[in-house]
């Protein structure tokens, strides 16, 4: 199937100002820019970006997906010193390269010659530094964010995509318990059903951000993110060797996320699956592999087969509660004591968290269960997870299953 999809008739819109990818394994095109958590830290992939950063989630932490938090080498004092150069410098400091080669060799068992050959194929790209240096745009409220992803074109595109690939998607659902409409929705949000998978050379992106991460006023975070991208750079070499992928020829997001699901190299290595049985894990050209990998990312992060994702909630007058994170740790009875109850009876007391958003008709309260949390491992934003859920519901509602 062509990388250019028939399932979207409009350009892919990027959500401004909000990102995620939990230093996990995915960093993707959706929403705009490198996915970061709400504090602006890289999420693994995906993630993510998958991991898109998976979680630079990898995984699920994509990645992540993201996705386990992203593994990246701890910076030595020598490497920190070597990297204290202006991000705008097009020449990479030889001392920084030498420190990276030594650390990557020690961590992954790569030879110095392998790493040097890999670096020789990478090129600094000022456009990537420019993209990463853009001032953070305002965070869109839910009332503005939702219309970006829940559109007639995206819903109908998802229904056509599901209809064409129903058998392969159903097979993955039967094997993993991840509903097919959620797999389709992830692909729809991440790459517009494969229509837009990125235009930056993946190797150049990882190299540029690893050695020339822009100076944005937070040295500690910038050092961590530079370390993250250098680790992804090393893992891209491992990925090329393990999977036979010509990484220098691949294009992706400016954060280095790849393929239909926008996986970072670490998420690719951790969560990608061989869905078509050909002995390869191909997230660029094999949709069965893509479907199986996204589902595996969810499973690795705790997807619960048959359980709910989210439920609308009502609030007592004056009720106020802001959970510290998205972890579903509150029983429905406990949330009821805080003044928040499901709008419809749930028939269970599964742990949930409270998500409060500003919708088109006023404040909305939602109860996010474990599966909602799993989606946020792909992109650590409650709005992203709710958009995926509502897109999945809309795709399924209009599905003309035989």
C-alpha cells in the first residue's frame, strides 16, 4: 500500500502547543512537534514519540510505543563539558563525539568503528534545530483541540481504512484484546492513516538533536533531552543492524519518530511486532506489523481487555479536585465522596482518575480508567487520549461491518 493514503482528503492538522511523549520511545507528528509531557520534557516514545516520543512512548513507552520510560545513557562529566557548545554550531565537537562513541560502545557492545561509520552518514540540519527552538505555542483547550482530530474527513477515512483492513485488524484484536477501532484511531491521529509520516531524515534528526540540542534556557532539561536523543541515535544503529532497515534512507518527524505509528528507535526495538510472519518487523511497509506493534504497545502498558476507557462524570456544586497525575488510583466511591460521579451507572468500581477539560459547552468532567491511562502512555496528554477514544467510537459507530 502506498505511503500516501486514500483515507484522508484534507491536510493533516497539527495540534499547536501541546505535546507529550514521556521520554519514552515515540515522538511523532501528532500533535505538533516533539511530543513532550505537560512540563515540556520529552516523553518516550514517544512515542513520541510512538514515543511516536514512545513515552518516547514506548513504550509504551511508544515507547514511546513510547512509550517503559526511555532508556538513555547517563551523561558523564566529560560529555556534559564537551556538549557545552552553542546549538547553532554546525560542526560537532570532536570531544562530544568521542565521549558518545565511548559510552555507546560500553552500553550496547558496539564497536567504535561501527559508531564512527554511523555518525559519518549523519548531517547536521539547521532546520531541525529551528523547529525545536520555536517558542511553545499556547496549549489549546479541549474545545479547540477536539475539532482538529474529530472531523468528518478523519472519521470517514478511519471507517474506510477499517473496512479495507478488517481481517488483519480483527486478527490483532482477537490476539491482544485491543479493539481494532483504537488501532485505527491511533494511526489516524498520528499520521492521517499513513498519509503523513514525516519529511525529515531520521538519522539527521537524531544526530542534530543529540549533539546540537538548542539552548532554550533550561540547561538541566536540555542536557537530559540531548542525552535522550543520543541514546536514540545509538539505538537507531542497533535497529538497523537487527532489522535490516536502511535508517539513513528513512524519513520521519523532526524528532526522529518513524513509520505509520511514529515509533522512536528504542520503542521500535522494544515494542514492534512481526504481524505478517515474514520474520521482519516493518513499521514502514507492512500494515500487519504496524497493527500488531501498536496493540503490543498498549498491552505492554497494561491494556485491560473488555474494560472501559473513559466515562463522562457529573460534579456536585462546588466540587473541586485536581489529581496530581493521570494514574487511575481512585475508586468510584472515593471520587463520589469528592463530588464526582459517573453520569451513567458503570456496574463496577474500577480505579479511575478525574480529567477536567474546557469543552465547547462548558466544563467537562471525565473519569479515565486503566485503558485511558494506557493511551496516555502513547502520548502523555489527556486530550490526546480522549481524542483517540472519541475518534475510535466515531469510527466504530459508522462501521458497516459485514
